[in-house]
């Protein structure tokens, strides 16, 4: 893709008109259109400004000028070469169409007599004045003038270099300002066309993790019940034993199996209480949700572990408020 096609595509992608870019770059709209159409005939009066115009256009659109610089310079040189060739051909055609010079003056001069030629030569020799030799003073004055002229030339060059550096710095700053203004206009145009309809993301409420705490033979699992909590029970026995795992009197496991280990996960859809009772509690190693439990034996030598699954206080209040709001809604 050629540089002028890149510029035109960039402008249309930003939803900017030629008038918008003209206001930013202070370039005439016809110059911007000529750049996009690669019509350098518009600048034929003076090509020295074309490179500056294209660079200003690049900076206003946020296009990397250094990536296009070589192609732009080559295009300008090629156009200048073609124009010079056309001008040379036109001059040759004009010269060919002009009439040939005559040698009348030479004929007249050769038509003199020898006597007239000798008189003219003597007159010219008498009219010549002898040349004077330059004095030392004149040489010194000439040297001073030359030195002063060289110093003036060097000073002017330094001033020009300083002015060029200041102009370049000002141009760079102006390019940055134009780029920022172009971005602002593009953002404004997108908003006007309704391209920014995305709603701001709502901050997610931090999730409260379920917790498990142990106190003697009582285990408490606290949950918000955003998702049903799980109670993972792992046990290892010193001898094969049966186990009873119940909830509200309902047995949740197979009590006919004698085993030296036990593993079961119960999903609680609502707050409640689980009872875990092994037949042989001596030497048992028990964990609930990864928390180690050391059960206490009652007077009958039994170990009954109580697992209470409760709802977190904040979550309970929110659920109660929601239920109250539903009750207060008028019936249709």
C-alpha cells in the first residue's frame, strides 16, 4: 500500500473528514486531497513544501513519518525529474523553432581595408591605460575585508543552525499537540455516533469463602450458601469398624460395611446438622474439610461427632431482607 493510500485509510478509520484534518494541520483542503490522490501537480510551483505538508499530515493522524519518509522523498524526486525532462524537451523545441543568426556584423568587419584596420588598432592601443601595481596597504585592506566576510558568514551559519533547531523543536511540539487533538476529535466523533455504548463493568462483590472450625467433638461449617457447601469427612481406624453418618435421623451411608477407612462428601443445600459415629473410635484419625478432629468419648465410651452447617450472619440478613421485600410486594 502506497503512502497516500495509508494516509487516506487512516483518516477514514478515524472517522475524520478532510475539513477536520485541515483544521488540525492548517493545510488547505485542496492540499490534503492532492496528497491523498498523489496529485503533485498542485504543488508544481514549489515542491520544497510538499515534504513538510505530508509530514504534518502524518503527525496529525498519528502515522509514523519515518516509515513513509523514504517513499515520499522518492516520489517527489521522481516527479521533479519528470517535470525537468518535460521542461528540457520544451526548451529544445523552442530553440529549434527560432531563426538562425546571420553573420552580417562579421561580414562588415571583414570588409574593411587594411589601412582602416591599422588605424583602429593604433587607436585602441593609445586608449589603454597602464596597469598599476597593488600596494601593500591595499593587500592588507583586502585581507581584512575577506576575514571579516568569512567571520560574518560563519556567524550567519550559526544563527541559521540555531533557528533551524528551534523551528524543529517547535514543529515536534506542534505535531504532538495535533496528534492529541486528533485523538480527542476521533473520540468525540465515536461518542457522537454511539460507538461507545459499553457499560462500565460493575465491581464484583468479593466472595466470602466457607470456613470450618473445630471445638472438641463439634465441627462448625459456616457458609454464605451462594453455592451449596460441601462437608468432606475422612477417617482411618485402628481396626475394621462400621460407621453411622446421619442427618435429621436419616442414614447417609452403608452401615453394613466393616472397613478400616471412611471417606464421604455431603452437599448441604440448607443449614443443618450431621452426626458421625464410628463403632470403634479408639485410635481413629478424623478430618472434616481438612481440619483435624480429636473426638471426646462420652461416659459410654462412644464418640459422636456433631457437624453443624450454618449460614453466615451477613448472608442470612440479606436473605431475610429479600424475603421481606417479596412479602411486601402487592399481589397482582
